[in-house]
């Protein structure tokens, strides 16, 4: 097997115990993919048994499609680490922070007022 050494954010904790990748509140996937649009759901969540064996590792965040998050840059996560938790029947990124709306600059405001 080829090995890659990549810098990526770590899934520091995942409390979704019924996910196949979860062992002792730690995600054992190599990397996860998060969300789409404005919803930071964990796309890697898999409700299944038996669970992964505890490989003693933390997953990385390989990709995140939530451009609306302030940690997101070019569809990649820039946070140091994230936490994942329960979201309905699935899982979501709890570190998500909605990006502040872009304010129109003063020229655009003046044009709109004219
Ligand atoms: S913190 Fe933001 S950018 Fe990082 S995985 Fe969560 S939703 Fe995506």
C-alpha cells in the first residue's frame, strides 16, 4: 500500500457511537468528507455494525463542501481540528461557523440609494 503524508485538520472527537467508523468516541476512518452547501453533515457517517476496530488514530478532514463556513477555503477545512456530533439520524460537524454576510461597499450602497 502506498502511504500519503498530508497536513489536514483532525477529527478530535466524534460522539456518534452508532457510526461504523466510531470506536470510543474517536473516528477511525482515514479521512472524512463533510457536507454540502450550507449543511455541515458528515458524508462518511455509516450506520452499521460491526464497528471499526480501534486503530488508535484520529481521522482527518479530507474535504469539506460547506463554503458557507468561515473555516472553509477553496472547499477545504482550515480549522486545527473539528468535533463531530449527532444530527438527527446522522452526524454533523459541530465546529461549523457560518461565514458573516459580505457587506456591500459604500459605492454600492450609494448606487442603490440613487
Ligand atoms: S469546521 Fe467548517 S470547514 Fe471545517 S469541516 Fe466543519 S463545516 Fe467544514
